[in-house]
C-alpha cells in the first residue's frame, strides 16, 4: 500500500508538468483492415483529453472506420499507435491521401494505453509530441 501511495503521488506530481496542447482534433488509430479508432469510453480517450486534445471520434469504444469516414471526420492530426497494430511510414502516406491537410504521426502506444507505473512517462512524452504539433 505504501509503494502504491508513493506511485500515485509521483504520477499526480508529474502530471502537473503537462503543457496542454492547442485543442487539435485527433484521430487515434489502433488498427488497419479495417481502420479502427480509439473512441470515447476508452483509456486512450482520457489520455488525449488530459493532454488537451479533442478526440475526433464521438463513438464509444473502438469503432471501425472507412476511408470516407476518416475523410468526413477531417481531423487536424492522426496518431498511428505503435500497438496493437504495427503502423509504419506507408500507412502515414495512405492517410495523407485520405486527409491531405492532417498531420500524421507515429506515436508510442504504450504511453497512451498502458496504465500504472507507465503513466510516469506520459507527461514528458506528451510535451515533446505537443511541441512537434505547434
């Protein structure tokens, strides 16, 4: 219990250093064939909001999306998670064809979706990512 309480204090303290992002709309993709996104009622959604982003997907859980859905969502930014699907540069190029104005970035899925002690990595990572988007 003592170790857990210490960890909670460390996480709370580290989260005070998060520099809130410009409220970009972010499409956070977790899978291809079909495209699947992190919607509301997910841990990833909570982490996006904590960082100051707006989730571009209003559906709950992990909805499937078509290219046309993504085009209509028209996010400012598309995050391609490193897990569970191994996105790469070729997926970035595919999505730039669908939404040319969007910034498309590969992101560390562990930082956005793993909880517990791994949350200590979130503030530093998200601050670097936010700086890239400004």
